[in-house]
C-alpha cells in the first residue's frame, strides 16, 4: 500500500478502515518545552514557542498528530485561578490558587472569552501556526475540557465533591457557565484551524463519582458541548481513572474516539475492541507510567506490538499512551513506539 500522510492515515482509521499502518499519537504537552529549548513558563505562555516545540516533536518522532495544549492550569487561569511555575525546571505548572473558594462562588463565575482570557490565547495561536505550517498533511487537535473536570480545577476536588451532595443547584449553575465556556473554547480552536477537539472527561471514573452522579453532574453538560460540535469538528474523549465509565461515554456521546489508560484500568484494549471497537476508534496501548517512562526500548516495542495485536485488526486503533507524556520521557522509548507501529502495524496485521 502506498505511504499515506498522517492526515490520511488518521482519517481512515477514524472511519474504521485499514490505512497503510497504525497511526501513533501522544499527548505531548509540556514535553514540548524541551523540544523547543525553552523553559516551561515560556512554552506555556508563548504561542510561537509552543508551536515550535510541537513541530520539533513531530519532526523528531514522526508521529501522526499534534495537540495544541500546554497544561490544565491554563484553563483554570482563564477563570481567574493562579498558576505556579517552577522556573528553570521541566515540571508542569500547577494551580496554586483556586477562584472558587466555596459553594457561594459558583454564582460569581462568568463565561470566559477564550480569545482573551488566561493562557488559552497562546494555545490558539499555536494551533494557527501549526495549521499554517502543516496544512492538511497532519491533524492538529484543540481541547475543550468536560465541565465537571474544569470545575475541579476552579475549586479543589474535595470542595466539588461536597457541593455535589450539599449544594447541587449552585454547582449546576457553575457547570452551565463552564459548559458555555468549553463550547466557546472548542469553537475558538476550530476557528484557529483545529481538525478535531479532545474533551478531557477525567472525572468520569467510578473512584470519583458514581454512575448516577455522573449522569446528573457530568453527562448533561458534556453533551451540551459535544452536541453543538457534531457538525463542526470530530471529537475525541480522554478519560482518566482506574475504573472509567467507558460504557456511558461510548453508548451516548457523539464522539469518534476514546483514549484511556488501558494498561492501568479494568478495561483492556482487547475487551474494548470486542465490546465497542466498531463504534469508536480506540486510542491507547502504551503505559505512560511504566514502560514509556522507565522501561527500555525493547519493553516499549513489546508492549506496542501486543497492543497492535489486541486492537488494530480491521482499523479503528491509534497507538498512544494512556495519558500525557512525562516531560522527561526518554526519547529512545518514544522512537521505539513509532518504530513498532511502522514494523508491526502494517496492514494487513499479522496475527
């Protein structure tokens, strides 16, 4: 089969067709700072530096897509939270001061303007630069966090969980404001050229919320965003947690792909392929906490080959980590994953 461009490879995969080989995509966020040769503070506040880091990552590792994002604190900043940076180091910024102190503050937050507020504008600038540089050859994703996830960045997690039980109506008012903000953010990324949107549904896991609680405090607000995007841009979900509610997400969300930590959760790639592989493209297979980060290239290659054998047949599979790459992830391990896709992920897949 003739060699495809990354865009062609990914688009065919999302249609559950077999491309030339399995695509490779990483959540390569602040690792882009080292690729750009700058400190994380500059990377996270300067769209040109962010775009440079992403382009260097693409050229170095030959991946099949990029994510125009820096760190989750950048979204909190848009509402007035304060980030803490670690100067001279590669650590990801953290949220040092929350804007929602208690349940009364949910009445005070307002819909953001992603083109002006916080550190979302540099990500939009990076997206524009990447698309100007890459055109239709490589897909670039923007991000629009799930409202309940975003809420846990505006207030500490414990506070949100208390509000679920003690002040549900005030929390829901805040979630609606955040949902409108998430939708505006997604639209801004599309206007900047993004080919797809990733929604971080990181609280959709049973060790944080029950299924009933997510149906009430998560799903309606997620769907407010995703339903409005159905005819605008394809959406991918990124789920965290040990026991993610993949059943809820896959059965009722209008998305084309789902990424989760299959190596550390109760749902394996094999089970997901059997259960809902024909409904959404599966994104994962590599453990970003072990093999990718602390293993050898040989271990990464073996894990990648295993993932391909579990889920690649018939298309609908993208090789990836289960979450963000560490900023200190060994380059040789990232390269090993891409080589494995090139060697073992050629279609038709050898069993």
